[in-house]
């Protein structure tokens, strides 16, 4: 951009939209940058409903954008958290193998982490009792000391304050659409560059503007159960070795800033992009897209949606969730009084050319617009350097 007075409109007041806005104003303070949020406040969807885990960056292929931004994002986010006094704890993460086949997966995670510059250790089974007495495994385990936890809502509110302090503007109740031209609440929206960070709805906006031709969104519902930490006094996050193909981390234990222990999440295929309960209403168009997604996934060679659903739907029942998680922490079986935590939606991108659930971040665009098509986990952790990457491409 040669004219430093140009205006940039960002659709979506999530953590990524705000991070892009902050990065743009850092690089070029004279820009006019406005974030348009469809809700009346920040953090009502993915950015405020996630687990709050600051991932270390060892799950991702070294040549991916996720690997590039997650480790750096972990460091930047902790610095930002300290700057604004956002609640934060650093319990670290334990990844446990449950059988001899998963030991190879554990080693693969370690190798990836080392290649990504992440601080990691493989510890012996005998050391597990000292690090987390409630965890159980008959094999070596992975220890990630830089995995932390913060408060998603308070963090995004702090990012909003940072953005505004730099000269940015946030406009709420703002519905952006595209029919021949960009409109805001039905009126023409004029800007020199448009950034589509609309989360679950990003592909819909992008397709109307001629992008995301090879993609659709497949929503997955994530639900958790939680109890006060006094009932299950874990001091670490405890995860299984993830599925080798599906882009989910499996049922695990996390801690929260408000003193809770959570088990979950589920990964339930649902129809609506904001369908936070299976009983919620959905549009006929959602059903049509869902059926097309099923056909695309099942025509590919990598995933089977039926097997994912059959594996995940039982996790909606507390008894099943506890039974499955007891392989990591046996004493969970004796804990009573589990409560439902506010659920979230994983807006998983689907490549309709091969039926694959896309693993990496995806960005498309041209001189007039930029579209963030896939920013699922660790999108929250990676947001600040990811925002810098997007801002650099725009400028």
C-alpha cells in the first residue's frame, strides 16, 4: 500500500481479527483500521469459548504455518498477558501413551517439537508419579513445560483495548455481506482493503468474492464437563497421544483459571456453524451443506465421518466420557458432581477436492481482500504472529 491514509475493514472481532488490526497499526500507524463485529460484544464465539490453553507447538508438521506461529505465539501471548494483567498459570502438559503402538506416536511428537524449536522432554514412566501423581501410564511420557492456561474472554477484551489504544475502531452489531459489492448492515461499505476474519462464516463470505472455491466448513461441536479442582486435584494438563489422521487431540484433562478441572472435548459433527447444542435449530441450507460435506469426506481416502461420529457421540454421555478419560487418570471414576461447561464450535475446513479435513492455516486473497479460511487450534495461541504474517502480506 503506497498511500498511508488508506482504510482497512476487518470482518470479525475474534482474536485473529484483532491481532491483524494490531499488527497493521504497528507497521503503519497512519492507517484507518476498523473491526466490524456482528455481535454486541467480543468473545461470544470461538475466541471466547476455547479451552484457554497456550499450546507449545509440538503437534504440527515443521513445514506448516501452525508450527511457524505456535511456538512464537506462545511467547508473545504470555508477554501480552503479563502486560495487561490477564490471569495466567503455567501448569505444563503431560502426553501419555496408552499402548506400545502409541509410544511411536509419542516419539513423533517429540521429534516434531524439537524441529519446531519447542522445549520438550521424554521422561520415564517412573518419573510420572513425581510430576503428576494422579496420572497413570506404563510407558515413557512427553513433558511440555511451556504449555500454559489463560482466560480467553479477558484476553480478547485486553486485545480490544490494545487495538483501540493504537487508534483502531471496533463497531458492534455490524453485519457484513457481499452481493456484487461489500455491504455493512445493508449499506455499501467502502474500504481500500477488506480482511475476512469471520471465523465459521469466512468461507461463505470468501466464496461470494471469488475465493475459497475448493473449501467448505465442517462444524464440530466441542463440549466439556468440569468440577472444582478440589474434587480432582490435578496440577498438570494431561493429554493422550492424538489420532494419527483426524485433526483432534482426543479426550483430555485441562485446568482453567477459575479453579476447575475439565474433561473433553467432544468432536461432534453438527449442522450449524453456531449450533452449540444438538437440539438447536438450523437452516435448511445448513443441512444441504452438511450432506455435501459428508459426501466429500467419504469420497476421500483419509477420513471416515461415520467412524468419527460413532467414536465421538458417546462422549456426550458423562459415563462414557469418564470411562474413556480414566485411562489417563483412574481416580476420575470416583469424582461426582460434574457440570457442563459452555460449549464451542470448531470450524474445521474441508478440502472438497480430496475430502480431507485441512490441518494447516489457509489464507487466500488479492490486492483488494484477504480471507482467513482456516484458523482452528492452535489459532488462539498463534494469533499474534499469525496476525503479523497477514498484515505483512497486506502491506
